[in-house]
C-alpha cells in the first residue's frame, strides 16, 4: 500500500516556505510517498467535508515534482494560508455542513472535525509549516493521537523550542534594505521618518532591524513610551544630523502608558468622531485606537483600513508635539515577501530533509528545529507550548532613550 502524507502552511507568510515545501515533496516522493497539499492551512481541513466529495478538490491537491517544480521562485504560500484556530472558530466561520453553533459569540472547538477530515485523507502523517499558534494547535493534535511533524516559519522568530524560524533572516535583511531606502527619502525631504514593522507580541524583529540599520530611536510593544520625551529626542536627532533628518522605527503594537493616554485625545480626535474613542484612550493601546480610527474613517469616507497598527496614531501625536511634518511608511507585509536570503534557503532545505527523515523513521509528534549548540534537530513538538523567550530588555534596550543597546547578539535570538 502506498504511503501518503499531507502538508499545510498556516499563519503569516514567511520567505522560503515554498522552497521548503518543494524540498519536502521532492524528497518524500523519492522515498515512495504520495504527497497531498492542504489549501488555506487549517481552514482547508475545516472546509473539507468527509461525506461530500464535492468539497475535496477545492481543499486538497496532489503535489508531485511537476506541480511544485517552480514554486521556489514565488513569494507567499503556494498552498495559501489562514490564521484560523480550529480550537476556537468564530460561529460565522463554522462550515455550513457542520451542526450550527449555539446562539452567541462563543468560539467553537472543531478539533473532532479536523481529526475526522485527516482520517478520511488516509495519511500516514501531517506536516505543518506554521507559526507559533499553528504549531501549538499541531501539538494538541499530536497529543490526541494524530501523527504530526512541525516546521517553524515566522518572520518574528517566536516559536519556542527552536532558535531559528524559517523566514526570519530574510525579514531582517528586507527590513534593513527598506529602512535604508526610506532614510534617503527622509534626508531628501529633511524630515523625521516613522517606519512601522509588523509585530504585536514582541519587538525582537524591530530591534534587530533597528540595530542593523543604525536607526535613531526604536519603539517596541514591551515598553510604553512618553510621546513628549520621544518627540524631543527625535527633534534633537534631526538637529545634530548634518542632513537634517531622523529615523524612528516602531512595532505595530506600540503603546503609551494608560495614565497619560488621555493627554493626546485632542490630536487623535481630529482623526475620528466616535463615542468610544475616549474609552479606548484609557487603555493606552495605540493599536486598538488606530484600528478604531481607521475603521471610522473608512466608514465615513468609503475607504478601507489601508494602514495597520499604530503608526498613524504615533505620527499624528508627534507631528502635533513637534509642529513638523513627519514621513510615515508602514513596511507591513513587505518584510514577508521577496527572494529568501542564503540563510533561509539553507534553512528551508535542511528543515525539509530532516522532516522527511524523521517521517521515514516513524517519529511523530516532533518539531524540526535549529538550536545554537545542536544544529538541526528533532524535538518533541510540545515544546512549542512553552512560553516564548523574552527579550533581555535590561541588556539590549535603553527604555529611557528608546534605543537598542549595542551588544553581541546570537543571529537568531536576543
């Protein structure tokens, strides 16, 4: 009987994930496996009805060498992706062929359906290329008897158990590249530039891009900032720069202390007219404030929320404090695209080879990882459920001056 595996990609896109997928298909095929690709991550399995063959072709595809021959040249995910967590599905996202959710907004755990769909596919193992949430769910499936192998891929490098995640190296390189391009524009215009990076839970990627690009000031989610102090520092940075500009790089979930947020309500009120804005200001979470403002503007102007995170909010506050025009550039998804660098190309191939080797040896419930002192290894996948490694802020971040401290950093972990 022919052996069969399935592969899916879940979570945010990461450079080189298609390189890894291609390598898995090639190696597994050479070892006698049939390979199935699950479309749209966990959403593909949610939409797969074991009792209705009409749903199968739209969610599952056969992956052979011919099908994946050139996908390593493409950004994004060839299999497509989603961020749905099958353990907590919003009632509106429950497939129509499943029993309707109970009245209310409580999320639904559809793990039983996921396991039934996997069983129907008749696979010997499920390989998951995922970020932290996707792999945490994969670990749950493993505990419940599903043969799973996980591969870490995220530009934020937040998967516990591995010092390196696929896509992280390219994200750093692209981030630095874009900062340098924006630096030229800021110098030409003699302005302060605000550059926003994706990252709601950790400032690791933002800090490393900042350090490598030689940025003036840096904001991260872990440390609230004082807008007045930051504005004074940036004005000083600009004044002492012979080209009369300054660069601020920030994570999207940057925030001000809740007890001072209301001070900046007049500035933000000009962006939106809402009864809930005052309440949001009390939280100090600029990302939530920003999302609300953009939604309000979109509803009134007929446009969508093109800018994510708190970049607009921070820029608006700083412009009103300094009396100067600022240049805002969200990098958003740009650090997730582009050609993977050498580290991620090598990582993609090594992850794939070890994943297939682990599969052939019948070792399931494993995470394919890279560790500083061990090289590429296979570890129990439950390690992904451990708390993510925190940044050593005392050692690497000057919270008073909003600067990354110079130091010797391991290339993939602070």
